[in-house]
C-alpha cells in the first residue's frame, strides 16, 4: 500500500491553488504547508499527496486518485478544467483497462497527467 506520493511544480502558489480546487470533488483539502514551498493534500487529516516547488519531474508524472462514484470523476474533471488544467481524456468508461473502469484525465499546470478513477460497476 502506498502511504503518500508527490510531485515537483514550477509555480508553487499557482499549483497549490489549482490542486486545492481540482481535488475538492474527491474530498481532498489542503492539510499542511511548510516553508511556503511544500503542501500536502488529503482526506480525514492524512496528507497523502504532496507538491513541492522545484525542478518539474521529467518525464511528467501520472497520478490516479480513486473516486467513489462516476459523478465524483465528472466533478473532478470539471473542477480541474475550471482551475486551469487541460483536457487529457474526458470522463468515460475505459473498458480496455477493465469493464467498470470509469476515469477522466487532465494535465495540470506543469503537464503532469492527473486522473480520477472509479471502479464501481456502472
């Protein structure tokens, strides 16, 4: 089981704002911040996704957040686009992964591929 993960971002303040908005539909919120260059987001007081000011990861990172419902995936996609993300795959079934794989993909401000996915039968 993965405890936490993180990415480097080129503009900490803009990325912090982006993730604070984009992850709301998944129940995430900004939980911790250190030195105005590291921020942790999570659910129920446990930060498991971190961003840090630094040289952006190359190649760009792919991170998938689990959603409990397809509606949460759709809400993530909309919120992420409204926060400045770019479409990288609209919400929908991805049966080539498995028959109930419902996901949406966006590129964050630095081009990281961020996904929300629901595995509940549709």
